[in-house]
């Protein structure tokens, strides 16, 4: 049973437009959410995160929104650039019970393609 | 600062062979992790080590063993490789007691079992 779901395997967006990547989760114990970006033949790199006590976190072109009642989060990239083309993974952590040392639970990823 | 390093980058094994994947980090992190990624799947946790001297099973531990050799190094061993273990393996580390569990990943080891 998948606890973190990314239902769009791929997304194509024009350069300069907004990219919106979605993620749903089922485990109500998750209290921290992270987005990772992955290029081919490289390891994932941390992009942005949000605690369950917040509903929005912004870092430059990247904003993550959290809707706890819907168990849904989204990553907005504005404006989208060619270098943003990558696979984006949503991940979740149950920090309260795991003490922050447990592994992350990942979604399957969304391949974002930025078209010129 | 190399971050998280993994060796080897690529490996081909025959069914039944054994091998050890090596991982080291130079960020003085206490927690280390091993994940595998299969096509069309997210990363799945195999084992983790919250601190030196401790290891715990993750979501998919069967067929693997781990050793936390010291604070820097965390190895993953396949005693008798099976084709189902063909995957890309990622090692990661994070700070002790990190409130948000941000993990730093190595570049991965691509393993093929024939």
C-alpha cells in the first residue's frame, strides 16, 4: 500500500510558465514533507521541505503548499527553466515517532519536462 | 567536502555471487541509510543506522545485510545475489536529531544480477 502517491508520471511545461507537481499521502502520522530533484545517473538532491505546522514554504522560484485536511501537497516552480527538467520525488517523514532518524517514504516520482 | 560517496558505480553479478556496496560520508552525520530504486518506483528503504553501532530494517530488508563500520562508513552486503536485486542503490546520510530529516544522497550504484 503506497503511503505517498504521485499520480502523474510525467508533466510537460513551457519554459517561463508555472510547473505544479502534486503529491498525496495516506499516513496521518507524517509530519514533515520534502521534495527531491533527481537528474539521470545522479543521486536525489534536496529541494525544499515543509513542516506539518505550516501550510506554505517558499524558497526562490520554489514554493511548497500543504493541505493537511486533504493530505495533499504541491510544488510550484515559477518561472520554469530548462534546468528544471528532472524527476521530482515527494517524500514524507514521521519525525515525532522516528526521532528524525528513520528513513523517508518516497513517492514514485514525476518526470518534469520543460519545453523551450 | 565530497559529501556521500559510493563504490562501485556499476557492478554486474551472476546469480548466487556475493558483494558489498560501500558508502562513506564526510559530513559527520550520525544517521545513514540504504535505499534501492527500481524503474517506475520511488526509493525504498532497505536498512538504516540511526547512530554508530545500531542498524534497523527498513521496508525491503530481505536478502541484504548491513554493517555500520564507524561513523563515516555504512556498507550493504548481498550474500547470494538474485535477479530481483537488480536495481540502483543509493546511500544517504542525515544529521542526528534532524528536525526535518533532510537526507543527503550519494550518486548511486547500478547493480545488475544475471
